[in-house]
């Protein structure tokens, strides 16, 4: 009986430590996450030819207006939702 209590305690301790001890991730040098950009800023997706203007941010996503896309497909132009962890480069600072 005592053996299983020890096992449960070890599992709980390991789970608590795993949740506390996690790395902090950041964007590559010279780039930013979309969540760190001001609204109205023109951005370009990192290592891409896609440009967009940031229109609005919510806690889960960002609304952008795509002005230029790498494949020149009209579907991608216009208003879209992107994730906040999208890596971008600011243009025109």
C-alpha cells in the first residue's frame, strides 16, 4: 500500500517540475512575433515574399490585410487571420 503512495507522489512531483521548468522561446535575431508588432505596421513574413498590414490583434489570433504574396495568387490577397507566433520582419521603420 505504501509503495503506491510513493509512486503517486513521485509522479506528481515529476509532473509539477515538468510544468514549471520549461524553456522560453523567442524569434530569431532581427525578427519579431506578430503579437509584438503595433497595429497598422507593414510586415513581411520571415524568409518569404509575403507582405501584410496588421489590422487587429486578439488573445488568440491577428487579423491582417495581405498586400503581396509570394505566389501572386489572388486568393491570398485581402483580409486573413494569422497566428500570433508568426515570425515577421517590420518594413518601413
